[in-house]
C-alpha cells in the first residue's frame, strides 16, 4: 500500500518522503509521523499487488493538532531607547506559530 501526495495545505509539492511505501501485507492503517502541527494535510492511498498498483483513492483531508509557537528569534535591546530605569527590547516571531496566530508574548526579567 502506498500513500501518495501528502501535501500540506497551500503547498504544490509533496512533503519530503512522499510518496512512500507505508505498509506491507494486509494492514489498512498507518500513522504518518513528523508532520507540522496545526496543518491540514491532503492524502491519497493506493494498493499494490503482483499485477501493479491500483487506482488512487479520493483525496482525504486531515489536520494535525495545534501546538505552542516556536521560540522567538533576534531578541535584542535598543541602546538608544534606554533610560536610567528602563530598556526597550524587540524580537521576531518564531519560524512556526503552531497553527494559530500568536496572541501575546510574555516578557520576564
């Protein structure tokens, strides 16, 4: 059995490792791992036997659960924006937001 064209929503190319053999024998279930959180995936499956591969299934959409966002990057302070009792800091959002917009940041010191 093959999974064909595992696509993250909005992508036009299959994710790395797709298509790939996922099971042999009579198994009709497989867990696809190492996917991105909070993302819709489009999957097709096709069977194979000694005569070749069968027709591809209809496209199925499934989503992974949301997760916390990645660590922020480029944390820095502005030396021109400091006073005797304050500093000004800035940062960039992490690479992945976990599937949801970041709604707040906690700053601790």
